[in-house]
């Protein structure tokens, strides 16, 4: 069954088996969505522990409930490490990581290894969709030749699309179904099959003219965020020198009903997307002899934020007649954003390292991260401090790095000797609170 119309029908009839390759923050919600509308879903991942956990009906991501995985397991979801089973799938949706290497260049090894592992099991009638964030040209340059290596012809008997993921973990206002999905096909037939795949699961599918345009769309979205956060972080420093509260200013500006979008300053960029994705374009643009100056500049401003927070901490302790060296400092919130447990690229961790490097004694409290996890480049042998009145009062300073809803802000305000607030949580001026 390789005819395009027959493939489209199989998705419309919900008879297709959906293969999701990479069962992480992106892959799992997508799996749950296809499962919820009656598709059988095969999840493929190289991580045996994750696969076993998921097959036992357990979740390993805080905001994805185990009960949802358990329910999916009973209704047509299965996970496997066996790539041979890719041949059973009608769609193969790739949701694998795209980090930067230590030279801040794209690390395409996950995408390439995944495609190479799938290659022997590709067959006519399948659609392959890449969802990982990446530079324009990836689908054409890396996936297309590999998909065609065994003699299949993209657009004729196998279909290739790029459709970026727009997941916002922890945001209760949006779910997979309600976030419009951009999609580009390698050929018009690819696009048609790709639309048939996604329009079952997503309310609004936005076709664009090519895989490159779809790849660039995702980068524009994330670069737009990175640059605007860089701008407001710079404005924060200027406002602070002038004795103006930047949060008050952003809120006031946000009342303009057109032409302004509020972005809030913070301790720096975190997560797997905003600090990383812009540099995918920077790298690719060099091939075309173009410099991406806004990206570099906002990267510079944003990367300097943990040092800025540290300087405010040093000032605050100094005012109290204390040195950072030997002071006990509690960092509040080590996940990179509020109400999630994801610590990838978290600026809180950098702040902790800076405090430690200056001889401060650092501890943390985060209701979403009970024990400091093993990370590739950072390690602290710590677990989350309880936020009791006595405990908060025992520290020389607390640094509010991530403003989880679960924190008791009134208790912190009442008990902490010194608060360094990088999130604008405390608006009224108080002697023991320093905005950072
Ligand atoms: N997390 C987000 O909020 C988000 C949002 C939009 C886009 N993205 C993009 O989506 C992609 C995936 O991100 P994520 O956050 O889901 O990553 P993740 O690390 O949570 O999940 C990736 C999964 O892929 C698996 N994997 C790695 N190599 C593999 C291979 N060769 N074959 C099969 N599985 C493999 C890993 O074991 C892991 O389970 C990235 O490109 C990211 O930039 C992420």
C-alpha cells in the first residue's frame, strides 16, 4: 500500500500505526495525543530504563502523570528499544535531542544516529517526520539521502516532512491539540501525507512551502524570544541604575493594546530551546557568509545574567557587613522555569557554581527537584532544603532564581535575612530585598 491516497486514507481512518522515536518532553505528549484519539502508537527509544518504565505504565517526567501513561499502555501504546519494529509503523516521528557541542555548534549526532538506526527498516508507504529543532536544510541534507539510500523515492513511495514541536511544558493553557502545527513537505505529495498525519491530532495545521521554511519558522520563534529577553535584561540593568523597577515598567507597557509584547527579565536563559536553538542558525548562516548579530548580542547579554545576580548578592551581603566567602546562601528554584522539574541549561545551577567559586556555602530548595540530579557538566551533592521558617532564617541570603508557585513567598519574605529577587516577585520596596 504505497499509493499516496491509500496512505492518506489510513491516517484518516485511524488505522495507521504511529511510531514516535524519542520518548522525551516532546515525544511523550505527542504519543498521548495520538493514543487519546484511538491510534495505536509504538514508541522507540534507545534508553532501556525509560522504555521499561513506560511499559510498566510509569512516567519519568513530573508534569506527565503516570496515570496517563498507564491508561495509554492499556489502549494501544507500547515502547521498545528494538528498531527493527520501525517497519511496522506507518509514520515515524523523530523527537530526539538537538543540543550544541562544546564549541556551541549543532550536535546533529542524535538525529543522524536515529535516522541511521531506522534506515534498514524503512519501507514504502511510510511518512518520516522530523520534529527536532534544527537549522534550515537539515531535512534535505541529512534525512533525504539517508531515507533514499535503500532505493525508496521520497515523494513517490515514501514521504518526508519537517514539523517543529511547539510544546511549552508546564503551561496549563495549551496542550498538544490546541497548539497550531507548522508543516513543510519535501514535495507536495509529502506535504499532503504529512497534513493527513497531523490533522487527526492537531486542531490547526499550518502548511508552508518547504521543509526549510518550516525549520526556519521554529528558529524565528525561538530567536524572537531570545532576542527580546536579551533586550529586557539589558533594560533591567539600565532601569536599576536609574532607580526604576523594570517589572513595573513592563507591566505598564503591556497595557498598550497593540505593538508591544511583554517579556520579563530574569537570571538568564534556561531550558533545552531558547539558549541553544538560535545558535543553530548562527552556525548555518556562516555557510552563507552572514553574521547573526542580534543572536550573538542577546546571547552575550543573557549569558551575563547569572554574574549580574551574583553581583547583587555580593552587594547585599556587603551592606550587611558580610563577605560572600563563608556566607550560607539558599538558591530558590533550580529548574529553569517555574512549575517544572526540567533543569537543562538552568541559570540557577550557574549561580550556584558562581557562589561556590567565591567561597559561599550554597544550598537549594526546589519542590520539583527533591535531589540534585546527575548532570553532564555540573554536580552538587545536595537535596532540596525544607522551607521552614527556622531554616529560611538560618541562611545569610536567599536568591530567588525560579519563581515556582509552590513557594510560600510570605514566609520567605518574613524569615529571610536578605532576598535577592531575580523574578520581580516582591514589588514593594523593602530594606532586605534587592531586585536582581
Ligand atoms: N522540551 C521542549 O519543551 C521542546 C519544545 C520544542 C522543541 N523541542 C525540541 O524537540 C527535540 C526533542 O527534545 P526533548 O525535550 O523531547 O528531548 P528529551 O531529551 O526529553 O527526549 C529525547 C529522547 O530521545 C531519546 N533518544 C536519544 N537518541 C536517540 C536515538 N538515537 N534513537 C531513539 N531515541 C533517542 C532519548 O533517550 C530521549 O528519551 C529537540 O530538538 C528540542 O529542541 C523541545
